[in-house]
C-alpha cells in the first residue's frame, strides 16, 4: 500500500539520525506566515536550528522558536509592517547586523515566508541575500496569497517573489489556492495550512536525511549543492509504500505529487534517495531510476543514493529534490500593466550589515532595492568551510 506525498501529514516518517558537527541546517521563518510555519513544524522536525524574524513584538512573544529576532525597532517600534513590503524591507536593512548573526555558520538555510504581507515580502529577500553572502545555500519555501485576499496583495506577493528568486539558490512556491483543491472540502483552515507547512518539512527532513544518513550508495552535501545550484523552481516530495509493488507505488507517489502546482517535468537536476529496512531488489532500484529519468529533462543531471534503515519495517521510501523547473504563477487578474510595480535596478555592491535604514534615510528618503549581482556558481571561497578543503 502506498503512502502518497499528499498524505504525509498523517504519517510518522522515520526521524533522520543526525551526526554532530556535520552539516548546520537552519530554518528561518520571516514575518507572520513564516513564523506560523515554524511554530507548526517545531515538534516534527529535529536536528535543525529554528529562528523567527518579525517586526511584530506581540507575534514574536507567541512563538516557541528558541531564537526570536525583532527587526526594525526604530522604524516600526515593534508594531509590525502593516502589509507594507517597503516598510518590511527598511526594517530588515535597519537590522542587518542581527540578520547576519542569524545566518552565520550555516551550511544550508531554508527561508520560509508568506508572500503578500509586509515583513515576509520585504525582509525575506534580504535574509536570503545575507545567507548567501555568509556562504550558505539558501532555499526559499513560500506561499502565495489566496485569490480572495485581493489583487493588491497578489501584486505585492509577485514583486516580492521576483526579488526573492534573485537571491535564493532554489525556490519552492506553494499557491494557497491549491490547498483547498487538494484537501478535503470539510478540512479546517488549520488542516489546509498544515499541508503547505508539509512542503517545508519534506524539504528539511528529506535533504537532511540524504546528507546525514550513511548509505550503501552514499549522497553527500556536494551532491545536494550541485542540484540546488541549478536554481529556478524546486520540487520536493517523499513517497512511501509497502507490499509487492512498493517501488512502483512509492516512486509514483513522488513524481505525481500534487502538493505543488509544479511538476517534476522538465527538471534539469535531480537528487533522490531510496531507503528500506533491508536491501531492495535490483529490479526495484532500476524501476525507480527509470521512472524518475523518464519524468525529467533528457539531459538532466541525476544523483541517486540508497540506504538501509532498520526502523523502516517493510516500507520503501523515495525522497526526491528536483530543480531547474519554471515557476508557474496564477494571475491575480487582468490589470493595466502600467499599474504593476516595477522593480528598480539591482545594487552592484554587497549588503553592508553596519548600515541602518535610519542612516540611509538621512541622505536619501528612498531606500534602494537589493541589487547584488549573483552568478549561478559560487567561487570556492564562498563555499561552506567543510566543502572547500
């Protein structure tokens, strides 16, 4: 019987066995949406460091995260950004030193936020840029607003998504409207949002499991880095099955996952891992590999691993991360293009964590947009320390 990627919130996946001092993974929730996602994840994801960043002191007080960072104290006085993305960005610029302190020493950072709000939309791109400046891989996992939230919020979200995509190594986008399509019509709002949170949990659990659990065919952080650096949209799924057809059912649960409005079709880079209690049949490994290869671009770069886990009983699990996928967006509405916000030119110098928004405002009331020029490949000096040896 298969366990599809869509029902993982009802399944207790085996917890990865993390090795101390191996790979530093952080999950950073930015704004109200990101903070809520972190709060709901904390009891289910282990072996990572959780951080929340917000302009709203009252919201921060409600978080269970071990590290809570208030940004923009002088600008917002702890009262939030009021759905103003520009205010959220200025708050992050005011507190760049605190943000750099959050991202330092990390090898991989997941940045989760709800696009369309003030702090998440405005601050998440700066958090991502700081993460990459610090030498970490940055993966964005964000939600897009419901249609009923209005065109203005959708436009804010689309602009923020464009800015975030320029700063992260890979980006997973969850359309909130998809939550009602793939969930039970009688599902509560909390149950629907947990499906969105599940995508981040899949990413953290899946990637950390690939890296930290020794396998018969081993994957390492360099393999993950190669796939994530392909950029573009990302697709993450985990499938489990048992029984005679477990390999076919598990891999189909992955490649046909409907949690995202993207598919694996056309992916240019893939890393996947197969895990079972005992050695799988060679035919099972071949069937899984063929199904994945047939679903992605013919020239896709594919990394695969296989590990045995005594806690897996008779299940077989397939974990997959694919990148280089176009990001489809649902249009907010047919509007006059002249009304759409136009991103300003990108900055050509890296962020300066010592410069505050207050000091910048003294010289120019307009805070310029993040504009650090990125390349698809980082130099060796920008790699995490344990990869540069």
